[in-house]
């Protein structure tokens, strides 16, 4: 089942996408997917980010080849966590803004996990019961600022640096599926989600023993090798087998005004 969040005539809806028709859901989809009987044509809808998280919990160096790419002295013994703010979230086909204070902007293709209920200290065995579904994510990173700061908050947190979408896929657990990043149609990253060092249930267990996770929260599960810079005008696409494709264009941030 594909759950979409979208707008028509400035009104926001959740719905179930079936072909080119959307079955409208009453309220948010976290507790139930009760249909209202109303339908919309997909061509009339503007797809929005499929979740509105209270937080985005991200995992660093969670693919073996990516850890080697960044010359990690040893593999992580525990998941490496960092946060992105909700203000970083944008939707499929939204613009990603390239700040004028950034010298190198790198996209990172990631499997994103959407939480459906409030959990704290969730066991690994029960972890998948807390998952609503999965979507495509792109962890845009100001690589030069990451190196300069020696930590990741500023580099990962600019507005528009977390595209999510195009929808939440609830019926497919993407274990051992292909994740790909393309820039202007050329493949930059291609790997299997089976190559994660810490799989999804382990991540949910670990994170929920540190912080409470709420409905709509997002876990970004890390990126494979192949990261590299993009420029203004580049078209960036994250594709995950069994889920779909998330596309965004990079453009200059004309509004930024840092002296």
C-alpha cells in the first residue's frame, strides 16, 4: 500500500494511491487508514513530503563500503547518530537550495523509515511493529562545512537538505533491495540495503533506548559509497527498488544573506 500526503486547492490530505487515483484517508494514517469515500485524481495533486516528523534521526557510516570510502579507522561498534531538523524536509520535485556559504554540496541516497506509533525502549523483536512504512530519502550535506566544523550539525541542517518521498510504501520490507543515486541520469551510488552494518530493527531498538520516537518520525538509515558533489541545475534522483523514485533539482539559494 502506498500512502501519500498531498495538497489540492491549498488543502492538505492523506490518501492511498491506487494507480492514478487517490483514496482519501480520514485524518493521519498512523493509527488507521479509514477511507472517507472521497477520491482525487493524482494529476490534480501536489505531492508533499509523506511525513511531518518531530525529528529526523540519521545514521552515519552504516554501509561497509561507505565507511571505507571515508577511511574510517574501524567500523562503528554502535550506530553513529545525528539529527536533522524538521525544517530541512522537502518533497518530491521540490527544489534543493544550494547555500552561497557552501563550497561542496553532496547528495546521499538513503532508505528512510517512517515510525507509526510512540515507542520507547522498543526491543529488536518488536521493532518492525512500530514501522508504518518506508520511503526514499536524500541526506544533502555541505561537505566542506562538515570537514571544517569537525561535527555534522551545520552541514546537514540547512533548509531543503532532507528530501523525502514520493510516498510511504507499507507492504514491502526493503531488505536486500537496490538503492541508487543518479545525477542527471548518471549513476553515482548503487548498493543493496543488505550491506547495512546495522539493519532497521537494530536501529529502532538502539534509537528508542535513547529517545522516544513519535508517529511520523523518520530514521535515515545511512548511505552507500559513491558520494560526490553536485552543482546548481543538477537533477538528483534517489531510487529504491520496491518503493519508487525521489527527484529534486538543485538551485542557488538567493535568499541567503550571511555577511
